[in-house]
C-alpha cells in the first residue's frame, strides 16, 4: 500500500522545500526522525531534517549552502554533510548522507560503507520506525510518496519498537540507549525479538566495545530530553552495562537523588554560567553517588566522561577529608536558616548541589533560594573595602567577605551602605586588623 504525504498540510516546511536547489544527479529523500514524528505526532517535533541522497550528498549540501548563503559546517569521508539554514527567521539543521549499505567489522566500530539504493540504505538503520523515507522530487509538488519497505508505519500504529535484525545491538551498542529514549518519549513497547536481543547484548557486555565519545553523546542526549527521568530509570532497570558496574543499580536513595536532580533543574543557573559547568556533571553527581572509587573509574571510562568533568565529579564524590564537607556541614549547621546560608557559602557549589539532592525534603526550599541567589551579581563589598575599614589581610578578612556574600544572597543585605554598616557593627570599637 502506498501513502502520499500531503506537504500542503505543513506550509512552513513546504515553503522550505520549495527553496531547495535540485541536485545535479540522483534523487533525494527525507528520512529518520522528521518522517517518524510527522507520522506519529502529526507534525515534525524538531528543527532538523535528515536526508539520504542517491548521488553526491556533499555536492548537494554545497548547492544548498550557496542557495541559502550559509557555510557548510562539516563534511566527512563517509559522504555526509551538515549545515544550518535560515528559513523565515528559524534555524534548521540539515544532515545529508549519500545512500549506502554498511557492515561493522567488530562491535562498536565505525561501519565500512559502500554506495547503495534507498531501500538498502533504509535496511541499515536501527529501528523500523526510523526506516521510512519521503521521496522529494523537483519542482517540489504538494504531495510526495512515503517509502516504507520495512513496516515502520505498521509498527507506529501498534506503538511497537522493533530492531531490523538480530545483531543490531551487537553492531552498534549505542542503539540500546536510543531504544530507551524512543521507548519513553513515544510510549512504545518492545517487540519480542528486540527484547531478546537487548538481553543478549547486556549479558555479553557489548557496551564495553563501543566508542566512548559516542556513549558520551548518548548521555548528553538523555539529559537534554524534556522528560529524562523515565529514561534514566529504564537504564537502572535494564542495566545495559551488565555485570561491569554491579553497584550502579536501582535503589531508593539513587532514585530519590535523581528525582531531586530533575526537580532542581530550573534552579542551577550558577553551575552553567560561562561554560564552567554542564548539565551532565549535575546528572552524574546524582547518578554515580554511592559507588566505589574503582567502579567510579570504570563507569566514567565506560560513558566517555571528559577528563575535566570526571575530575570535578571525583573531587566532589570522594572528599580528601574522610569525614568530608557533608558531615561537617550537618555538624556546623544550626536549625536557623542563617546557619545554613553561612555553611553553604563555605563549600564549592558542586558540593552544595550534592548536599541539596541528599537533603530532607524540608530543606529543598532553602537550596532553591541558595542556588538562585548564587548567580553572578556584583558583590556589595570587596577586599579593598575591608582593608579601608582597617581589616588586615588575613583569614578573618576572607571570613568577613564570605559572611557579607551569604547575607547578600539571602537578601538580608541589599546595598553597599547596609553591608558597610554590618561590617562596622561586626568589628566593634576596634578592628581585629589593627591588633598587634
């Protein structure tokens, strides 16, 4: 049965297609997520289009770039091209690839490719729902033919997620993580063959053979999902890492920390400013807390965590002081919220964040206020201000600055004048900086 896609029902996208140059040779097809989402949700969900070209994808990419007056962002030896076009004030990413067949010399390797027809190109894909294509002809008509040689449309109708051949996870273990994302995002159930293949892949520890950078991409993709929690819970339930990380499993405390991680997502701007932190670091603090140093090393290696991120996490999870900042924080804090502000301001933000996702529920309101107040804002006083007040360079000067900053964060000091008055009252008749 053939199905016609009515482009006229999607005028924004139809106008974009009308602007595209005709390729010099071969045919072009919209493939992948754009087609899947249009058929499942009734419209595309992302501002990106994947294309297969039965010709030279790189050359067609250059023609598109020239038509839209934009640069080509990348080209590869596999015959792929990437660029971003501007259409009606909106940026849309184009990923182009020449139609190809492929095989994997060993699990997780990059594939060896050769030219192929569109039907063979669709057969190499991960799931049937991603193996459909829309043939685009020129001049672009108001409707186009859907190609569905592998039954993707029926699987969408049945809400079924099905791999295309039994060795799919063996060839590319990152498909396991894509499976979890599609399953949760679209409410799909696994076919029997897919379920069996998933169990075999887990028991054979195929994941250890995949490129670390590609697994890190999957971590980032999960964190970027609008609702990542069911996906990471599925990780913990399915343990795709098999027996490699025995402590990384679903427990009540770990699930609670992950719930807090999601709950605090809107309050962590201080971690993300100036690229000093990234969202994956915060996720991994919640995800990895409680595992041993040995498993930490294995887990961060397996997921391809970049060295700078790994070191920040290591320093936070494994404090040099055996008792750590967490025990000291609890000991020093009083029941008064002012004590929490003072002690929280003395520790690194990463440690404060880990404290927050471990804290009793009644303290979450405090932590939300603390993180929001920790965003960069001009400090009311500087060290030079305290020197002019007679405080000599010392640990006491640093302590005063910290207290002023915490009072500023909590809203108790709102101006430079208030801060100076507080310091003068704190110092009393004689400044410690004047003493012998």
